[in-house]
C-alpha cells in the first residue's frame, strides 16, 4: 500500500512538471515561462556549487567562471564568430569537459587553503576569467570583448530546433516550452547524479573533509584527490548549464558572469540548505522567482499606496530581496530545508550556547 501511494505521488508530481509551463503561460504569460527556464538553469548551477560548498565545505566565490567557460565554449563553436557551427551533442560535452579542466586548475593550487583564504582565491579566479573574456578582442579577436557574441546557434538535435515553435494537432508549442522540457531533463539528470554522489563513498568522504580534514586524512581518505574531484564535478555541472544558457539566449557577454551572479548562486545553496539537494532546488526557485515578483509588484504597490512611483522598482526590488534574505537567515540559519546532519549540528550548537549562557548567569548570581 505504501509503495502504491509513493508511485502515485511520483506520477502526479511528474504530471505537474509536464503541464507546468502551459499553466504558467495561461495564467501569467510567456515571460514567466522564460523565468521558469532560467530557474532550471540556476538550479543546475546551485547543485554544482552544492557539491563544492555543501558536501566538501570548500567556499567558492568564483563559481560563475565555470558557467562562463561553458557558455563561451558553446558560443565560439556554435556561432559565426569563427564560422563554426558544431552540433549541440558535441559542444555541450566539450564545454563540460573544458569547465572540468578549469575546475581542476583552480583546485590544484588551493588544496591547502581553507575558509576566507580559499574564498578570496576563488573570487580572484572568477574575476580573472571575466576580465579575460572582456579583453580577448585584441590583438586577435577571440571573444569579441565587451560586445559579446551574438547569433549563437539555437539548441538543436538533428533537424529539431528548440528555438522554434511547432504545432501538433492544432496545439502550439513555443520555444520557451521546448527549452523548459530540455532544461528539466538536464536538471533531473543533475539531481540524480547529485543524489547518487551523496550516498556514495565519495560523498561520505566529502562530508568527512567538511567536518574535519585532519581527521579525514588520518582515517585514510586521500583529501587531495577528493577535493579536486569536488571542484571538477561542480565545474562540470556549471559548464553544462553555461552551454545551455548560451544556446537559449543566443547571446553571451562578460556582463552575464559578474561576481554578483556567483553570490546569488551561493545564496541559493545557503538559503535552501547546504548539503541537501531538495533544499538547493527550493533555494534556486525562490531566488529566481522572488526578485521578479518584487520587480513586478514594486511599481503597482507604490501607485496604489501613494498615487505615484517614488522609488525605482529595480532598486526597491533589491532592497526587499535583501531584507527577505536577512529575515530568513535569522529565522532559519540552517536554511529553509536543511539536511538532517546540518539540522543536528545547529541544534547542538544552540544547546551548547544555551548552557554557556546559563553558566555565565549562574556565575553572576
């Protein structure tokens, strides 16, 4: 009976995912289906960063660089920039492989760094990649500099293009719907891999390093290889997401890969719940959807309350967004949906803090 209920629940959830873009389109319009597409891309990014930060405990502030590597690999090999128009099934794996190489390149010299020092080095790495992309237009034009690369080939399998609209039996399916299903398939694949890694010997080794690297090394874990593997796996997911982003947008420029984007992806992991796949997915959805809700509501709310728009909706959107993050972190410091282990850790810390406060109070008496 329990198995039957579980299967029914999964079938219902799959049905909801399949009809979701059309429901969103009917209720809110095409623009929100496009936002759902971006939410899936950012969920893939956040799941990749979760391997580095959530599982292995390595603070990475330059993660968006791998996203950029994947996007520019697709753009350079699938656009008129070099006159190359390689197929998607070749360019996407190649972008993931190159991003994986950059992940190892970043991880190798930072193996002995921890905490703030690691964060500073990874931040610098992310900015180096962005500046390179911004300046590799002289003396030989490779990335087209700040102008970016346009006319990128759409995501396509054979003669089927995800950038076109199709009509079957009088039912129209637009490009935003097709991209939704493609991104959903990749997201489910990344979730599957993440869950398998979490329950594997490698995943347990990552958690051991996060908790105490010295103890993990003493227990026979090869911390060097395991940390490099975390950087490589996270970068691979970032590269895949970047390639999909380039094909979806049809345009890439260095402005899309700023430090703020890395911070946003990190917020998704921390806000949702580090180390928990479900929490990271929830964080990705909220941090993509909430800013857009604030953007659309800021103007009408001001108009209704005071009769005119006083504050720029974009500025007010970020203010409300920042306040929401602060409130959530005060209310749920372990994240909205933390892993069981993280929940226990925070409960133990609260218990120790309470005992210390009681000891101080008794001493003063």
